[in-house]
C-alpha cells in the first residue's frame, strides 16, 4: 500500500470539530491513512456544510479561474497583454464570489441558528419511533402473545403513543424542508462567470470560440494535476441497535490516493520532459505525447518543465483526474476503506476495495498505445495490493500445512467495470475490448509473479520470496437503464436460469468461474481442520443409532454439508443428495426438489430432529464406512454466504429487479476481497463506482450487523421485506454522509456529487435518501453538482434531461438497444444511426434506395481506382472500405449505412490523415443525406485529384477546421 505523500488529511464529521470525535475512532482511522490525525494534520470540514452550496460553487469557480490562467500558458501568451487579461479574470472572479456569498447570507437568514442540531435531533427521533412501532407490531403478532390480551393491549398503547410522536417529528422535518436553499441561484452565477471567461478568452486571448470549451477543460485538469489530493476521512455517528451498542457506533469512510504511475511510466514521463526541454529529436517522443494538441503539449511542459527526477514526478503527480487521460497512468486511483466501530475503536465491520477510473483510455487514439497503457495500468493496480494479499494467502497455507515450503498459491484478481458496451458500439465497447485483450496478453506472457510475503510460523515472523499465480476475472455490470436489456449476468431477452449454458457473454462466464474458484478456495484453505486431520465424518450405514452424541446431533441441527463446489444434504437412505433448487418468481421461493426442506436467504437448510437421527456420525476417519464432512460456513462464514447467493440466488433473480446489477456486482467485490484483490471502475471511477461502493459497503455492514446477507428486493415473506427495509435504511445512512460525493469533488473541484443517481439506484433507496435528507430535490441537485465537472455542462440548458420510465418505454422493442444507447449518450446522431442500422441489418439486410445506390457506386469507383502510390490506399479505413466494395461470389453489395459504420469507427477510434478523415466524414454525411452538398464536394475533390473527373469543383468547398493559434495582432 502506497503511503500518502501529504500529511494533510481532510476529516469530515457531523460537526467538523475533531474534538467531538472519540479519540479511539480517530486513532483507528489514522492508522489506515498512515498519519496521526491531530490539529496540525487535519483540515476539518463539516458534513452539514453540504447544505451550504457556497462550499461547492466557490471551489468550482476557483478551478475555472485557475484553468483560464493556465490556458494562457498553452497559447504562449506573455507580457503586458497577459497581465491585463489575468487582472480582468481576477476581477470577474472576485465579483461573482461576492454575489454568491450574498446568496448564502440570504439563505442563512431563513434558518434558525440551531437548524442543524434540530435536524439531527429530529432525524434520530424519527428512527427511534419507527423502530418502536415496528417492534410493537411484531410483539402483537407473536404466537406467544396470542392468548395474552393484556400484553397485546399494552403494545397497542405504546404503538399509538409512538405514532403520535412520529407525526410531531414529521411535521418538524417538513418545516425544516421548506427552509432548504435552492441550488439554482448559485448555478446561475457560475454560468454567468463561465460566459464572462469565454468572452475574455475569445476577445483578448484570440482563442476561437469553438475551441474554448475543450481547451479550458483541459487547462483546468493540468492546473489541478499538481495540487495533490489529500486523504479523505469522513466520520459520522451511525444508527445501530441501542441495546447492543448503548454508547453508539461510528462510521468511518476513508479514501487514500494511490500512486497513479508505475516505475516505467514515471521514467517515460521524465524522458519526455527531457527531450522537449532540450529540443532533441522528436522522433524519440512517446506516441501519447505526439497525439496531444499543440496547446496541450505546452500545458504539459509548463507543468513539468522544472522536474528532473522520478522522485519529483511522484511529488508533482500525486493523482490524475479521470478527465486527463492523454497521459499514461491510473486515474482516480485510491484505496477505499470503510470501518464501523464503537466509541472505543473496536471494529464491528470493515471493507477494503481498490478503485480507479477505467484502466483503458478514451483519449488515446493509437491502438498499440492504448493496448500498452491498459496492460501497464492493470499490472500497476495488481502490484499495488499483491504483496498484502499474497501474505494473507501464505498465512492460510501455513495454518494448514505448518510450513511455507511447497506453497501453491493462486491469487484471484477481480477487474470489474460498470460501463455500457452495448452492441459493440460507442466508446465503452472499445474500453471493454482493451481491458479484456490486455488481461489475455498478460496471462499468456506469464501468469506468475515473484512476491515477498510475511507470515507467522511457530510464533516467529518469516519473510520469504515465493512465486504466486494470478487467476484473473473480468466482469461488467451496467447500472443505468441498460441493466433491463442486456445485463452483465448474461440475461438477454427471456428469463433464463441455466446462465452457464446459455450465456454468450464471456463476462458472465468469468462470474461463474469466480464462484467455482470460491468453492475450491474454501476447500484448499481449511486451516487447523486440514492441519490436524480432525473433523466430522459421516457414516453411510444405519447401524448403532444409539451412539449419536449430543454434540454430533447439534452439529447437524445447525449446519449442512458442502462437498467440493456443491451443496449436499443427507437422504433417509443414508446417502448424500445434491441440493436442487427450483426457481420461483419470488426471491425466497427456493425449495429442495427431493424433500420439503426450505432454504432461507442465507442458504442454510434447517434439518428436523427426525432427519438428523437417521444418520450416524463418527470421528474415525480410517473407517471405510465414513465420509468426511467439512463445513466451510465455520471457516469462511461470509465467503460461504456470498458463494451461496452468487451461485444459487443471484443468477435466478428476475430481470425486473431494479438493483440486480448492483447486487451482483457487490457480491463479486466482496467475494474477491475475501480471497484476493477486489478492484473496480466505471469510466471515471467516481459516479457509478461511488454508488456501487456505498452499496457494497452497506452489504458488508449489514452482514456483520445482522449475520446474513440482505435481499436485493422486498419480495416474498414478511421477514424478507423487513430485512430489505433494514438494508435500505442502512444504505441511506451511508449515502447522506456524502463521502463519495466529496471524493468525486476531489476529481474536479466543486463537483461534489454523483451523476444520474436516478439511473443507478432502485426506487426504495431513492426514496430513503430523500427521507433521510428531508430534501425532495436531493437527487437532481446531486446530478447538477456532479455535471459541473465538465466545462460544457456549466450552462444549465445543456444538462441532459431525464425521462421517467424510459426503461419500460424501450423494453421489448426491436430496436431497444439502439434506443437506450442513444438515450444514454445524449442522443448522439452518429451512434443512433449506426445502431439502428446494425439492429436492422441483424434481421434483414438494409437495401439501398436508388439515390443511395448511386452514391455507393460513386464511392466504389473512387476507392477502387486510387493509384497504387496514393497514400490513402494504406489507410486502415480505406482498406476496410476497399475490401467491402470489391465484393465477390456470394458477397452482398454493401449498403450506404454499412459503409458509414466503417467510417464512423475510424473517426472515433483511430489516428488518421486529413485526406482520409475528409472522406470518412463525407461518407457519414452522405449516409445521413445522399444529396449533401458538403459530402459531394469532398468526393468531387478527390475524384478530380485521381483523374476520375476534370471539371471544376463545386463552388461550395468544405471548410477547414481553424487552427488553434492566436492570430497576429498586427492586423
């Protein structure tokens, strides 16, 4: 684990004051971030400050201001003109900050001085009264009180009193809700400032308006790159059973940034700076630098021009933003830890995960560069945790064998993504392909690693270098609306139960491999049980029933047997029978086909005394009539529960369950964390990943508090609904700490929110968060803040509108994949057209109209008659078009849409010459409108160039894209 390169730690609590947090809680948190949390190292920040929107918007405006100043480096603007412009930018910044502070004062004037304390008090009282009502209902319905009218009447009286108090609390919360501030005035000020900045950069820095948005966004990223990202610790009180925890419990969430660059990447970056500084042969520069625009190259050099050693690189680049993917490295890379503890620092629950932005980069166009960078990033992620995890496995081996000699260790590595690679189109499809191919190459080269491990052998600590094998599992789970159409669990169309046989999705097969690995893992690492050779053995005959001991009887009353990767129970004929589950419509409707025994949500099978007494248990492993019965639920209780859910329950979950993908992805994360390395990402590593991280944390805490895993939906029995309600309430508590929101804001200042929570979360959790925050606009505000990370989204009118029930609108339609994908990508015309074409062509070939046929014939003549020495003939896209247009026996003549699909891929995914790019865009344009004058002009120009036509080109020429350089001021 990388030690943070800064001793400054942001600690957020319900009050913002360190002295209000128990010392033992801070001490435990400090041990995770490898620093002492005292007044010198802590920057306190109040959790309740999130209601003061000024906190976010001042940070966002500061980032915008610093980006605008940094951009002037990218265009080499110097001298008095720059000084004058910087002064104007500063004046605008200060003016608008004052306006925002005025809005904040007006907001504060509406609130009572004790507003926050009252809100916390009412929230706590609300939960207490709701719990009291629930307990009274349970007592009234309890069988033991059926014939006790006095007891029932007493409970009804208590419940009535609790309902009156709950109504009073709700009235108080409603009054508070009316006083919450509106986010729009702040957003309008930010939008106004952005427009002022754009105007100044255009009029006084001579930057084309069409380039400002992209250039300003990139300048912001370089301005923030060197600022660092301190560890973030959020400490909040947590509602738990007051009888079990009378002094309360504390929730501690920690993000510790990890080194984003591998040793090789640091050397390459240093080498690049050296070549540029010395103005040496540019052919030695890496491809990622060559792909940068001219202004970004200048931004890059200005950031690193005074760096001469790899140590300085480490200091200069403590973290990389997920938006700055033009340089190699693992963006948004951090170690996430969540601990639930009492006031004395005793742990109740702990969860540790590794997370980042996607290991592949959208910004790198060269295929070979993307492949190398992706592979380097995955290796770096693995190496970050490998020594720690290998040591844990080595200790399990020593526990079972007494020595480390001959250790045969396999470290499972989960590389999980939460993206939307639908129909093999769009940027997410390329990202997933890069990831999977990188993993394949890594394992083909060498799946082993040399690792130094530390273990305790006979009471002494031993350090030894051993060889471990990597077993990698790559899965993907879309969390947005696409989860209803093509989920990562392999569900396409109708509900299918045998996903292993029917799934064509390799990611689903990796999930199935992970569950099998878990089953074998529990057999391989049996600790003292394996070392001593002791344990329970089951005799298959039915003689001498009187020798069954009470201990043996209790064992079978409380447990069942797992052999290898299957669950077994004992049949009345004395033999093992494999458990066969029969799927039903409800979550808990799973029964044994060969008996009437029911399995509950934890997978445990209750056996009656009559069943148990039919079996003979012994301890003599040498007897031929005995078979060993190992119980993994004792050695690996959580892993065993996760295995049962992932293997038997989750694959049979109905497609309509809203958080099916969230639930399944969290099962995978927890399972991998129990055995090896659990790593995950979305594209940015903050929004979808932030939602899933909270969900996974909540699932782990729920297990540790209640002793079983939560259900993914409120279906089936009353107990199941109660369990779901407890899980949802627990998740809402985690969500309203806004730890993940603040962490997202570290990626882009002031963007302290998670995008599109309405897409990612199920309805009951969305409602629970609204109730916990007493703010019906919380999800829209959250999305608005998160969207501010992109400069182009600072303008309110450009924020994507979300439609209710969009999944139901699309589901079942023939073009649902295209429709949903187009919706999720903001309605991109190219994506929709190509996806529509692809969906239609999968059923029946698209036939050219007469007008389209003439265009295709014209394209065919141009492409096939390019001279041998023409540079265009070597372009990858031109080769693909040529191959499709040459045709041959049995080859269908291509449609114009199919040619446009080839061109769209080249425009999005590859580096091209200007001539080839012109042709690709012209074909796409003609596919939209065969009579397009601009598309026709491009084809005509190249037809003249190769001698197919000699007439003058049409009057309308294709406009060249303006160069990103300030014009001469002499004019």
